[in-house]
C-alpha cells in the first residue's frame, strides 16, 4: 500500500537550567523562539492533525505553543519514544499509524537520530542539525523519506 505523509519534527525551545528549575521549563527566550517559528510555520500553511511530545515539560510547552498557532483543532499528546535517549525506531514505528500530517516535539540527540534513520536508514548517520526551536519538514512516501525544508528562529 502506498502512503504519503508529512511529518514536522520540532526541537523544544531554550529551557531554564536544571539548577534554576529541575523541571526545565521553557525560558523566556525559549518561549519567544517557539512563538517565532510557530508563527512562521502557520504563515507557510503548516497543518498538523496531532502534535506529539515527550514527557519533558519543555517539549509539552513547545507543543502547546505550536498548537495555539496552528489551530484550535490540533490535538497535543504525550507519546512514548520521544525522550532524548530513546531509540528512534520506536518513533519510526509510531509514524506508520500516524495521521497524514503529524508534528513530533522532542530533543537531541533523538531528533537528529530520527531524521537520520528515516532519510538514510541509519540512525547514526547524521543528516541535519536541529537547533533549538527549529522545525524540520519531512515528506514520506511508502517508507521513503526526504527532508523538504527546515526553519530556525533566526530564519523565521
């Protein structure tokens, strides 16, 4: 069966240092970074039926900001397999049952490894840098993925 989907990978915004707050919420800078990228994504017409995030507060906050800019019908939910050290094969498997347009909000090194896995089949073959609050658009067709575009707070 042939399928086509768009997946947006987003790295959380700048977070407060652990010494300042062990939960590591977004800093004021991080909130502004995410809002800047979310506004630019909305202006580009980015749509997502669901926004998945890790169990980390900074990822949840980033997902909520994205949802606010992308529309009221966007569902945000915590999904296992998106934490910094998780095996990207878990997220790859989840994508097989995802809606046609989904956004994953997570962390390094996981996001970098997931991009590498999807595009090259090898999670250790680095394909792209994912700066703080950046968005990477991947298009998949029948298990063949390619990087379509990326957006950073500085470019937005």
